[in-house]
C-alpha cells in the first residue's frame, strides 16, 4: 500500500478553498511536494530495469522526483515528487501505474 501526503508550498498566509477565501486575498499554490511511502517489496517497480521507469518519471516536464533510502527502523522508501499541482499529479499517477501494472 502506498501512503501519500501532499505538502503545498505557499508564499503567503491566505488560502483559497473552492469559493470560500480565508484572509484578504486568495493564495495560489504554485509548487507543492508529495511524499509517497513505497514498501521495499515494490521499490524495484519504481526504478524499473536499469532505472528506466525512474528516468521516465523524471522526464515529466517540471516535476522533480527524488527517491530516499528508508529511514532507520523502517523498510519503506520515501519518494518525493515536487512541482506544480499538475506536474506532481502526472508523476504520481505514472508512479502508481508502474506499481499496479506489474502487480497484476
């Protein structure tokens, strides 16, 4: 199972949620980061043969993809995807497709 948490990167205190605005003006989320916990059992599916799938993820324009080694006491790798909301969504969808396609 993948565990995903989105961390928007905002430049001000005001946040817009749908048609409701908090603060004096609405903030625009220009960049965000998504952290995805990937179990050791499927991390090879993210890398692909000779890193081919990771290379494809990194070719999504504007998206930055970093794979971190597991933290002490855990076997889950952390994949961080950064970029605009559209860029991060594209990379996250592709990463999930890689994992799901090889598990069927």
